[in-house]
C-alpha cells in the first residue's frame, strides 16, 4: 500500500523468481469522493525482462461508467461516508 495525504493506492503482487514472472495490480483511491475521477487500476505483468504496463479493458470500462455516474454518486458518498485520514493512521500501527 502507498498512502499519501490525498490518495491511497492498494495492490496485489505475485512474483515468481524461479520462472522470472511477475504480476502486479495497483488500485488508486482518492481519500474523498471526487467528481470526474479517472482513478483507473494499472497492471504490470509478464517476465522480468519483458513486461507490459497498463489497464485492462474491464478496468477502463469501469472507469468510464464511474466517470459518467459520478455526478449522482459523489454527493451521496460525501454526505454518508467518512473521509480516510490524511496520515494513514487507520492502516498503520505504531508500537
């Protein structure tokens, strides 16, 4: 996970060093609901020496739908959902 004051990026990673293959999926999320958000997930996959970076077709379609409906959903999310803390204190534990 990468956490900044305005955005959080979560992801999954699978790396097979024996076969020299990797697959990463990174999903950005704004900490407050945003109108016209283009936060599209990105994948990195392939071999360690020959890999491809980019979104999947399904993720692009989901972004287009989210973009088109943001005028309806963003006000509802802003009224009823809580804002993620800027410092990431909800996911970081310090002893």
